[in-house]
C-alpha cells in the first residue's frame, strides 16, 4: 500500500513532502513524494491514556464544579445502572473513542462492559479492573474475590489484557494496596487529583478526612503523598499516576527518579475544580505524560482534539506553556510510553508509537485542508476529520 499524504505527523511535527509504503501493516519505506499528494495529513492513531467507558450514559447528568459533591453524586447514580445499561454506555464510549482516532486505551473498569466494547470496536489496550475496598477495610477478601471474578469474565469475553488495579490510595485498604504494589505488576492509580489527599495526610482535615471519620476507617500511617506510595510499594516503574494535579516540584523530581508516568486529564480537572496540573514541570523532569479523556461525565464529549486544546489552554493559563508538538506527543508517542503494559515492556513502548520505517503503529488520515502546522491541527481538528487507514 502506498500512502501519499500532503503532510505527516512525525514526533508531533507536521512534515511535508513524504510518502509511506506499507506491507502487511508495517511501514517499510518513508521517502520523498514520487507523485502528486492527496489532500490529507497522515498521523499515528491516538492513545487515550486514561478512560472510564461505563460512565458515558451519565454525561451531563452530574453537576460539576465541586469535586467532592460530584464524586458522591456519581457514586450514587452509578448504583442505579443495570448491567445492560453499563454495556450500552461502554459500547457508545468505545465507538466514540474510535471515531476520534483512538486506537489504544488505558481503560478503568469497575463493572463489566468495557471488554466486549473494546473487542467490538477494535480497540487495543489494557483494562484496569478497579479495586475499591474502602468499606471492606477490615476484611476485603470477599470483595476481592468478586473483583477477580469480574476480571475473569472480562477476559472470557475475548479481551485478555485485564489486571486488578487499585482505584486510588484512599479507596483501597492498606494490606491490599501493599499486595498489589509488591506484585510489581502494572498499575494505573488516581493520585493527587485534588488537595484533599494531602489535607488528609498532613492535617487530618478536609472532606476526605471527614469521610474517613464518618465511616470509622483508620487514617493512613503515611504523612506525605509520596510516602503513601512508598509504603504501598507503588513508588516504582510500571505505575502510572492519573491526574497528579497537586504535586510539588520536589515531588516531581522523586517521581521522575522512581520511573513513574502520568496521565493528564485537563478537561476533567477543569470541570471538577481541581488544581491545574504542573504538566510543564512534569514533562521537563523527563516523565512520560499521556492525555486521558477520562469519563464523559467529567470531561464531556469524547474528543481527543478538544483534550489537546484544553491541555494547551491550561498550560498557557499557568504561564508555563507547552508547545503544540509536545501536546501532540502526549496524544501519541508519550501517551503510549505512559501506560503500563504498553510502555517500556510492551510492543509499542519498545518500538515507538510513531511513523518510521519498521513501525506497525495504527494510522489515521486527518482531513484538514487548511492546516499548516501542529497548532492549526489542534485548532481545526474534530472527530469528523478522522478517517482510519486499513493497512491489514
């Protein structure tokens, strides 16, 4: 197959005058144009570094602005969803991910539905089957058995990459956290999304601390955020921190030295009033950062271009601007490097989620006739401009 695009997105840059020759799904030659180009831009497909398909049906139904009120409201509403409704919502979210050019997803799943949805819509990735044992902290055994059973059901539906995964430090009992941490398996953990976790540790104050008291759950032994990770065996490679909004520059240095990665979810963070994540500093420290579309109930419509624009806007508002090229890497190569399993130990983490000779990265065409550089791709892109390249 010969593809002769007008431009190609390579390492986040819009490059001109190149064509791509593909054999059996592998790029075997990247060379100067040998004929007139077609009017589209060729790009690696996107990586959604953090997602929750099952909440798609609740989009617009949970008031945003106040994180804690939003979380409690969401928790109540999700209990009313039937298994059929969860599957329906997962199928819709998977289809919309595909429509916006996503090929690989780091999907967080509390119930069933994500696995068959990913299979049906040809999405690859990993399902992080969420472990939440806050209310079972004294004896989590039965709850863990039920979560393992869900993971096995997900795998039985034809999607093999399913791992048991702690939802967050504050929603999992210490013993289970430690067991998962010491297993040295892949982990994707909600972390420092708000100031509430730090307030819990440092001052025993805030709504999270009040929730611990209300439910007579013992406070964590740790007195610092990274100490909590360390005590749980999670300050190590193979751990992705989702959000990382409330982290200091000193903590970022330790995160980098420990081999952690980050999923940045700017639209969700903005909607829920979270601190603006210090992504410029995180990137500068050498940490792999991916873009996560999170859930439609917090981020809104599933749209990778809107997420990239939000990441750019937040960085500008902070006065620490990221370039359009850096942001595009978050949606592609850096996103691939940020997700455990897909990252250093995975096929695409090893070879690179990028367009180069020898790559098998999934490809999309972007129909943006007026785009001249990466900034204009971000400005003009919508799911409607995406067309998939069938190379296999």
